C-alpha cells in the first residue's frame, strides 16, 4: 500500500464497516518499538516523523470528529486541526467528565468548536456556562459502572449530532477503554523505530484479545504504519 491509497482504504472500509446507529470508529496513535506513547503520564512526547504525521492529518480530514481525553487537552493543549494536508478539520470531541477544560485552551481557536462530553451532573454548572460562552457544545452522558462517561451511550449520542465517523487519538486510558469495550472498527497504528521505556498505550491486560483483519503495512519515511480492521 502507498500513501496515496490511504483514502481508498478509508473509503472501502467505510462502506464495509459503516453502521447505522453508531459512528464508525478509527483508532490512531503512534508508539515506540516497546509500545510506549509517552515517557510518563502527563509528559508529551513527539513520536511520529514528518511523513507519518502527514498521514495522520489525512486521516483527520476523512473523519467527522476527532476524540481525545481531558488528559491530552491538559498535557498537549492541541489544536486537533488538519494542517499538513488539504482537507476539512474534524469536530473535536473531548471526554471531560468534570469539565476541566480551560476556556483559554487552544481547542477553542478552531473553526469547529468542540463537543465536551461530561457527566450529567456537570452539564448545568458554572463551568458549563463558562465553556458554552466560548463556543463549546455540552453533551451530558450517563456514567458507566465505574462512574466514568459511558462510551456505549456516547457513540449513539454523537450520531444525533450528525457525526458518522470518529477518529480516536488518545491518550492511554481512552485507547484502552475503546479497545477493551470492543468499540474500534479500524486501526491506523504508527510504529517509530526507537525504544522509550515509558507509558504504554495499553496499561492493563485486555479481557479478550483483539485481532486485526485485512491488515496492510505502509512505509512512511522512517516509520511503519499498520492499517487494519478489528475482529469485533
């Protein structure tokens, strides 16, 4: 597979995996040879090379929304926009149970303002009002049994907001939650050629293994990119 065929892969898998009730979920992140995505929690680490980062932005442009956890917002203060290729930026979706996102975060500089998924008791707080004033859409979601945002309830709620495809970028807890709950339809995993010995993308053992089907491998400069569909 070449870089130019990434769009074809997205189109083909989209038609094959597309769902009526929930958005199509693509998991994408970069890791070192030993599976690390950061040195330690709360400390960002740039991993992807220029070529693979361009593919990541191409992937962003092909999705309606891009989803990260509040930890990524607090640590990286990202824009979550498409900048390295031509194409529209996705709508940011932030898992922010207790509305810790700062109204000054760079995410509010986007043309498409973020959707902040929070627990229901936070949706009518002073913090919610402050975030709404700078453009956030507050999306109250029921908790799961652990008291966190229920991803099972979040995905159909995003459908009601007109979102049919979501790119999940992280961090580690978000990646682990989507994989453990078998909510991932396809994967674009970037592997960079060095060791880190830091925070792993999957921190705890999975209840069941998840195998990629119809996988392809793409060289992107120094990095290797794995594309595939899950067997869920």
